[in-house]
C-alpha cells in the first residue's frame, strides 16, 4: 500500500485504523453506509480503485500490523490466536470492553475460569495499570498484561513477584509469555455481582437458594447482593462464570468460516452479526472500491 502524504504516515495510519471500529462496521452491515470507509481509503492511500474492498482492507490491516499496532490489532490477534485457535467457541466466550469494578478490561475469556487481559500498546501509557489490575483481581482467576516490548521492563518491575502474567506481542505478532499468571486470591463478591445483568443475578439466587426474594422491585438488587455475600466466594465466582458463559454469539459457524477474513474476526465476534448482517458484510467486501461511490 502506498500512503498519500508519506510525511504524515502516522496520521494517515491513525485515520485508516478507524475503519476497523465497531461503529464503522455497524454502519456498513446495518445501514449500508460505506462513506467513512471509502473516504478514508481514498484520502490516505492510492490503492487501485478496482480492488475489492476485502483486498483493500487486508492491505490496510497488514500496514497497521507492521507500522501502527493499535488496540484493535492486539484484540484481533487475541481473538484469532487464543479464542479461535487455542480454545473453542463451544466452551469459551469472550467479552470486549467489559466493566470490572471501576475499570474496563480490554478482553475477558471465560471457560472453566476467568482470564482477564489488559492491553498496553506502544501508543499507551502505564499510568493507570495498577488500579486496573487491582480491579481485575477481584473478578478473574488469572490476569495478564499484553504489551509492546517497550513496556516489558516496567511491567516486570511492577509484577515480577505477583500473580500477574505478562505477555509480549512480538514484532512477528506472536504472543510470547514473559511471565506466567497464577491464581488471584483477591476475589470480591460485590465486584463479581456488579458484572451481572438483573436476569443473571436472579438466576444465580434462584439456583442457589431455590427462590427469589419477595421484595419490591426497587429493593431486589440490594437483597440479591446481600444474599450473594453469604455464598462462599469461590462457589459464587463459579456461578457467575456459568451464567456469563450463556452470552454466546448467534452464528459461530459463520465466524469460524473463511467467509470472515482474519482481519475482521474481532469486529464480527464483538458485534455478534446476524445472518443477514453477515450477508451484507459479504456484499460490501466483494464490491470494488469505486463501486461504493453509489452507496455512500
């Protein structure tokens, strides 16, 4: 790919990276709105307009991997290498931007245990890392920081004597474990409880106690929280993982197929596309860049 205005390469890549966002692909698959995608391609590259959109996006994604590894690149690598390759959609679910305590975790995977991954790209600072890790330890069994090599010395200084795992995303896009993670001993029921939706915590209370508190709706949260605090912490965490794992995606067979390019696996998983939306995505990917002018 040849970038327009080579002297502004990073600015160009930053703008192109916005193509790989949930909001942009929601426009593509739900509104057939291609404007931002085509505008950015035309403004920041001189790709052949006769290329199909899929070819253009693959070229741009490869440029991001090589020159601008932003958060999306990290998340997409985690989806491809861990969730879809190492584990299984049949036994594992993942969450993106999952609120835990006062922090929002980048990537969570649940199977028999809860693993929380905090991403620190070369574009990030580490000023919030200690508070984030403190929150995640109240929810997850194992906590990992997935980071650019420039952050590794500082992370080792902070966590070499702790349970926190450290993974480096290498120049070759491999996930290199620098330090393994061990079991968190800081689980907290209130933090676990607040990750649940109402129907989920009611399901746990009904399963454990055999009934739901007979109180006004305005008091149900408080009463269920109080009941949860009487359950042994490890048992409660197991119940939380079981109920969260029911948040499965709608069409796993399509996600796993070659119909979805590797560069888009994270977006498609996170948006949980319907069959109609997958069809619309396929239509868009098979259009040529210059054909999209009629759809913008």
